C-alpha cells in the first residue's frame, strides 16, 4: 500500500472525527460507519496494514494514554470487578465463541475455534467511553469500562498465542496455557513497574518539559517491547507503567503536565480515527477473501452472525451471573462499602461491548500457513472477526446512548459529591496558605517591623480564608458553615478578592517587591499542591477533582514563569 493512501485514510478519518466531536456525536462510531460506506466505492483501494504495526505501534500509545488518565486509586479499589471482566469475561467469551464455531464447523480443530474466540473476546472502551463521558455515566461505571479495556487485551492476546501454539502442535495443554498466562502477567507488571519507576526518577530531575515529554512518548513502546522480550505481556507492561506515571505525575514539574496533556490528546485522536476507519473500510475485502477461498460465503455469513450473537449474549449473562463478586472488597481498598454497580448500571456495562483495535490486529495476524499447511478456515475466521467488530460498533454503539438515557443512569449525586470534596479541599488549601504566610513572619518583621508584619499576615490570611469561604458557598452551600472556622462568615468573605480570586493589593510594586511577591506566590502554589496530593493519597479527594484543581495551580505556575519579573531576573 502506498503511503499517500494511508495519509488520505488518516486525514479523512480525522476530518470525520472532528465533525462528529463538534456535533457531540461519538466519533469512533461515526468514523467506522463512514469508512464502511466509503469501502463500497469502486475505486477505493485495499488497505493492508501489517498486524505488527497495529500491535506494536498503535496499541501501546493508546493503552498508555488511557492508563495515564486513569485513577490508580479507583483502579485498585475496583480491581476485583475489573478482573472479573478483564480476565473472567474474556475467557468465558472466548470459550463460548469457540464452542459455537466448533459446533457449526466440526471439522476444524478446537484450537482453531479458540483462535477466533480469543480474537473477538476483548471489548474496546474507546467508543463506550466517548458515549459515557457525553452522557455523564457515573465514575465507577467509567472506571470499570476503562479498567476492563486496560487488561482484557493482555488476557486475549495471551490466549491467542496459546491457541496458535495449539494449532501448530496439534495438542492442547491447559497446564502450559496457565503457565504462559502467569509468566505474562508477572513479567509484564514487573517490567512496567521498573520502567515507570526509572522514568519517574528521571522526570523528577529534569527541568526541560520538552525533553520530559519526549521521554514520555517513548515509554509505551519501550514498556511493550521490553515486556514481550522477557515473555511477559507487553500490554500489562504499558498499562502498569502508565498507571504508575499517571499516579506520580503531580510530583513532577508543572510544565511537563501542561505539555503532555495536549500531546497525548492529539495522538489519541489520530490513532483512534485511523483504527476505526481501518475496521470499517476493510470489511468488503475480507468478504472477497472468503469468496476466493472457496470456504463458502453463505456458510461464512451464517457462522459470523452466530459468533456475533454469541459475543453479544455472553456479556450480559456473565455480568449478571457474577454480580455478587462486585460486592467483594479487597484488603487495603478505599472503595466505599456501597459502591457496587446497580442493576441498571450493570445493564449499561453489559451493552458496552464494542470491539476495536485488538480484534482488528489479531484477525489480521492469523498466519496464512502453519508448518507449511494452510491455516484452517482462516478467511472465515477473519470474516467473523470483522463482522463482530463492525456489528458491535453499529448495533451496540449506536444504541448505547438510548440505553443509558432509557435506564436513567447518571452521575448527579457524584457531581454533588465532587463539589463537596472540592469545597473542603479549598478550605484545607487556605489553611496551608496561612502556614506559608506565617513562615514569612521573620523576613517581613525585619523589613516592616513586628506590627507591620502582623498586619500584613492578618490581612492576607483573611483574604485567602475569604477565598475558601467563597468557594464553599458556591460549591457546597449546604455544608459551608461546617467547613469554615467560626470567625469566618461565608457570605461576607466573597467580597474583597482581586481577579481570579487573588488578594487585591492596590499598589504597583517595584522590582524587589515584585520578586518577593513572586517567590511568595510560588510557595503558596507549592503548599496548595501538597494539600491536593495528600488528600488524594488519603482517599479524601477523587482523582478527577484533584487533576482539575491541579491544572489551576499548574496554570498559575505557568503565569508566574511568563511574567515580567521572571524575565528580568533571568
């Protein structure tokens, strides 16, 4: 395939995704649908992409970006539920699909049927997440869907390798399969932790955000290839490194965080658009392969539809049958006692089973021959895989918004809880600011005298406490009185603040005074950042709320670095 054709595919997919995002539509679904329609245009060429490119160059950055933006605390708290879907559901789905395929194609070895099962088993949360964010799904649902997608690829790809080995040897050994899976898990997690720790140490000593971001771009590929070289799971290596670095990111420099966010968002839309366009545009060519293979198009279509129905049916049956495991709490988990999915939320999760990049890549990677012999039913298996991918994207993806709305699943209570957490945290940051101001007392006393220092500290402390009071009134009015000290009136404290909630001084400072104020503001930002991380680590502040507040502080730091005072001092 010519590189210009690939460029045109990516460019067209990005344009469709841009139009979809502008209208609030789920971009992955629209891109796949448009690509499917375009694929029937006679002059559109066949897009043949090496499966290794998808598995080694497209999948790692997508997984890493998702892991970076995931909450390690939420992931750990819901690990039993995530494992239930990311491991258990993948294995059950693969076995069920294999059984149906074997029943309809009894001449094929069971290992061949299991190859298909492994290919179509893992859902891709990209499309579901796009719909869920737009419609406001509860965070525990989004955590479960994203967490499932982070580990189910490792399960399916390991099973895929085991099944291919069974096809090659003609024998099936469960013990070997479990050993392979165990080594993949341990090796992948170990490599991911080592790489994550090493990159974090390097990042802590770098003051160049461009270099730090460049190193971040290399992490997913290094983690994937290193884990695979050690017989571990490259997927788990990438996910582990991403979770570790995402959790420790607040301790790195603010500029790195501000640089990395747009970079990964841009890369995500490019890779996601390309992947879903590729899924849609390849189906007609897969159908032609089945016709050319003499395996029977009619039989292949019937088999593909049966596999699609099985994949869609197994998910809700498994989720509701194993719902009791959602109530388990792992030791050390900070998950609330009554945070299990409701029946309606489980129904939404059951319907969010769209397939994506792993199904596409694994289907394309099925070898044409093994030991010199043609791979049994290869064209039919690929047709079934593509039918499942496109069928779930169109059937489940397009109706998921209706399911969410019809069941009335929302996050109103979560929004109120986030507001209460933010209000309490802003009060705590005001107390940290007061301690910073007290630390300035000796220096200010030497400059303006004891009485002047006392007046300055009292005034500034009152203004910062007023800022916290204003936040409490606006974010959590019902509990504002309980959050604030007795000597602070929430209604009166809203006044007296400068632009952006900063204390108004009313004077034009000289260079020396401006420099001193600059250092004070940096110390205040650092103290507030420490409060955010401490409350996050203690389970008092949700990761989403922390990152939202952290971005405010990062932008404050950026404004300080860009000020005229900073330029003069340099």
